[in-house]
């Protein structure tokens, strides 16, 4: 099934976030890590992409998904995850 073209940017942002998670996971096992550089990069990614992504999901995707009874709980979980991730960032 093809995605709606409007969802492609969000999908790419998910891929970028997953790639960041892989890099962080690999960095945890590294002997030497430049934490200041990592913090700067993650902060920049959050401000330029992730925060915008969360806003798009919360304003456009979640309201539509909430109309589907089977997705109401998932939307609540995702909103809670956004709160947690914003606190972490």
C-alpha cells in the first residue's frame, strides 16, 4: 500500500530519528564520546526537526486518528511519549 504523499516527510523524519537512536546506542558502547558535541547535535536535531514533527503529529495526525476507536489508546500513548521525549530533550 502506498502512503499518502503528505505523510512522506513524517516518514523520513521517523527514519532520521531511528538513525539517531542507532548512533546513540553505538555511542553508549564507545570508549571515547564527546558529550558536548552529542548534546549540541541532538539539541539541534530536536529544534529543527523533532519538535516540528511532534507538532505536526499532534495537530494533524492525532486528531484524525482519535476518530478511529481502535486508535484512541495508541494516540494517548504517543502523546505521553511526546511529553516524555520533550522533557528528555
